[in-house]
């Protein structure tokens, strides 16, 4: 039973790391964060729903905007965010009752 706690702890750190980093940047360097993201509502929604994308956008943003290879990093962060949501949904597909399971409908 003790070996199970480590993967759970690792998953918790992995889930909260980008959110904590974005909050840390927001608190430590509010000028940089507010220059990159103008609205507090957009920032909060980004922290909740797309934390890696928000983190990468704040880290890559410059006064002249994003350019070239920055969009590749943003796309990778977005795919990582979406992959986490889709992966957990796919892994828990058997727990969600009442949905079509691929069998015959009668």
C-alpha cells in the first residue's frame, strides 16, 4: 500500500505545478503578467482551464507580441493541456454511465 502514495503525490504535483507557477509569476512580477494578459478574468480562466498554455504565453510574451517559433511552444502547451483533459476522460470512460458504449443499441 505504501508504494501507491508516490504516484499519487507525483500526479498532484504535476497537476498543480503550472497553476502555481502562473500564480507565482502573477504575484512576483505583476507588471509582466498584466502586460501579457490584460484581463484578470482571462487570467483566472487560463489558470483553471489551460494552465500550461497560460504559463507559456506569459513566459514568451514580449512587447512586440509573439512571433515565429513562439507559436510552436504555445501549440505544444495547448496540446498538453487538452491531452490531459482528453486522457483523463478516456481513462474514466467506463465510470461514466448512460453513454453509448459501442455495442448494439437493439
